[in-house]
């Protein structure tokens, strides 16, 4: 389907785009002059778009991208300074946290397509996605500390992706890391030359789309729930989920196809 303008800036430029093709919904942050910073308006559009995608069974994989030179430079500092009230900040950070949790709770896997800088809440967005593919030109930082603001909410997802000491170094120094370092620390899955980025994102998405949607959806929900549990509770929960998953038609078809040395014909695509 063609790209759809989700919201309009005052200049009639869309601040968020959604393009669906082949089971992949690509959601593009489109505030290039502001380095795709997360204004109130952009967060609102992200919320509603993710809610719509969650209900759309034709979407198997979501890709979050950015236009212009940056992936996402975090919160809109100019807008924040124009509203120096705690009630405003409470609402803004709660809204951002809601967007991040919507990504977590989407039934579809979400891939971050990172072509440029991802800083502060932009780095948080990369960390919150299930998977991330980066250009070798991409750079990452949680740089709030440089303006006197510890990146508290970004630390939640960052600290669940990289080791504690690596997360604390980034949070306390605000220093950038390059894409290769981000991969070695577990913040991104793959790093490729810029001209290969789209092909690599599509290859990863297509590999997921080939699998049973029942298995993918079940697995994403199970993985994030069990990882917050103790070991005994996690095994108990995972065993129950796996037993339920075994009852799905797709599993029977998948096992039969494996034994018969043929490709499975998924009922749920």
C-alpha cells in the first residue's frame, strides 16, 4: 500500500509515515529538520499508529525508521524548555514510556532501521525494539548527562540490552559509540554498509515472515514475560506456554513437513 501521512506539521509536512508492503509495516519518523526528535505530537501519532498496527493481522513485522540524516535525536528539547512545569514533564515522560511499552506489547516483532545518530530517547527507541539493524555510519549515545539530565527512562531499555557497566558508562559519560561497538555490546543485531541497510532489514523481516505467526506472536510475548521472572517461575511459565503452543495446527503441520522433508504450509500466515 502507498505511504500514508499520519499527521501534519504546520508546514503541511507529515511527521509520521506508514508504508505497508509484503507483510511489513514501515513507520518512519519524519521530522528531519529536528533530527526526528520526539515531540508531543510525534509521540501521539506513534501511539495511535502502533495501536492500529497491533489490530492489523496483515502486518507480520514492523520496521521503525527515520528520515533525513538522523534516526532519532531523543526528546524535543526546545519544546520541553518552552513548558517548564513538572506536570508537563510527568505527562511527557509517561507518554514516551507508553510508546515504548506499546512496542513491547505489539504482537509483531519490531525492527529498528538505524541509519544515523540515535541519542537519548532515540537510543532508548532502538533498545526497546525487538531487533535492530544499523548502518556502519550510525552512532549511539544517551547524552542527557551533557545537559545536566540523567537519561533515566532510556536507562530502562538500555540496561536490558547491554551489560550494567556498559550501560552506566554510556549514561554517565554521554559519549557516543559507533555501530560496531553497539553490535558487540548487544544493542543492535547487524551492522552493514549504508547502501545495504534496506536489503538487510528486509532480509531479516522476510526470515520472520516465513515462520508461523502463531509461533512468532506466542514467542515474543513469552520471552519478555519470562525474562523478568526468577528461574523456577520462568521455566514453569515457559513450559505451560510451550504445551499450549504444541496444540496449534501450525505445529502439527510444521512437524509433519519436517518429517516429510517438505516446506510447511502455515495456516496462520
